[in-house]
């Protein structure tokens, strides 16, 4: 029989592209008006490995950040300034489910940097919770994992942000999400025909601007605007929500001209939701991709930097990629994934 020292738990959770409605998943907005978001997960992931041991220590190592922390095993750890997510998740799991110290080494990393606009921080939280659930046999379904992840980030650690990322990473695939007051969330998976998914995949290019941004500042500005029901900014958020509904319908029908139109209208509305969502650099980049064969584009996530999602005719895709490679950033052509967070156990013999 394998000993506890030989057991290794691994997990992964997919990153997401925000297609439409991002920003209406902020509590100050959806508690008043309800929020609608359309997103899809791609084959880029956040990963977690847990190696249980009998050392009496808890060791965290974020390999992509090259940051590590070690603690004496306890049922509550001080929240680490270096790795607040890791320690915050452990504290919540220990308090809600185990109520005793654990001893282990944890290693994490992500395929995308923090501040990329692909939901990397929340996706990492989901992957870590999933690994704990696998190790400790916790009775957690998709909605449970996403809700706990949101609570850890927003309440326990106090990070500002929306609600879509946790649910996208947990459920995976194309989803139309509804957010309402009293923490009511409805995730509606979209059953896209295979040819529609293939066409969209062949039409998208991701470009990392090389500019990581602090999403909290942008979101805080959006939160302030929700206090004024008649402001231009709140009207823009209503328009973003409307475009999420329309885009869902265009995708289900395979209406790609309509999809492109929604992407454009959604980006124009998003830019009006907060002053820091766009800037001269991003405006110039948008014009550049349009001039080089793209039909529409938007920044994925809160805005200000991160990844730009570029939509084009598949016949123009190489021209768009070639033009973007002349810039300083990174070009990616990800595939969509239908599966949400996963975990598995192996044994080192």
C-alpha cells in the first residue's frame, strides 16, 4: 500500500476569454441591475500540485513568480503579502472543512501572467481548491468551488474584482452567466455546433500587450459609477449587458457578422464604463490591427492592458499575426476547451 508521503495531487483550471458583458459581474452593479456575461475557456491553465508529508511544515512555491513561503503547520496561517491567495485558501479550507493543521508542499504556476486579463488569479484559486478537494475528498460541486473561490478573494483577502472568472474556471466551455443579488448565480452552458466553434477558433488571435495592469483600480472606478443610475458610465454597462445577450444569440446561430458587430459595440461601451479601461497605447493598437486585416478587437478582462482579443476573417489571420509579430508583445492562437477544473492523484513508487 502506498504511504501518504508517496501521494501527489495535481489539478488544473482553464483560463478564460471574456467575450461580452465583463464588468456587469461586479457586485455593486449586479445587485442593482443583474449582470450578464458571456465567456469561453481556452487551453491555457493554472496548475497546482500538493505533496502531503509529515514534516510539520507548510511550504508554498509559486514557480512562475519565483516566490516561496514556509510556515509551521497550523490551522490558521498569517496571510502572506507575497502569496496571499495560497495562505488565504488554506485558511478557508482548514476553517470550513478540516479544522486541524495539515502538512504539505504546494507548487503552483500559470500559463498567463497576473494582470493578463484572462482571469489568471481567480483561475489559480479554483485550481488550488480543486486540489484540496481531491486530496481531502471534500464534497464540493462546481457551484460550491466557484462560490468558495469568490468568497476567499473578495471577502477573506479583500481583493476587488468581478465574479465571472471563478465560474468560468470551474465549469469550463462556453457559458452565458447570470448574476443577481443575494449571491444568486446561473451558469448556462452554450451548446455550440462544432462548425461554429471551429470557425470562431479560426477567427481569433490573442495578443499580449506586455502591459500588466492592476484591475482593482479600474474596477473601483466602475463601482463608483454604479452609485449614479443616470451617468453615462452606467448606461455603458447596461449596453455591455445588452451586447452579451445579443452575442449569445449570434453565436448560437453562427452569425459571425453579428458576432463581430457585438464585439465592436461591446468594446466601445466598455471604454465608456471607466476612464482607465483604454489609453492611447491601446487605441493605437486597436487601429493598427484593424488597418492590418482585423474586423474587431477588445481587451479581455478589466482593461488597461493585458491580452487583446482580435477577431478577423480566417483568410486574414496570418496577415494579422504577421503584423502583430512586428510589435513587442506575444501572439497566441489558443483553442477552446470544454472542460472545467480537473484534479487527479498519482503515487511515486
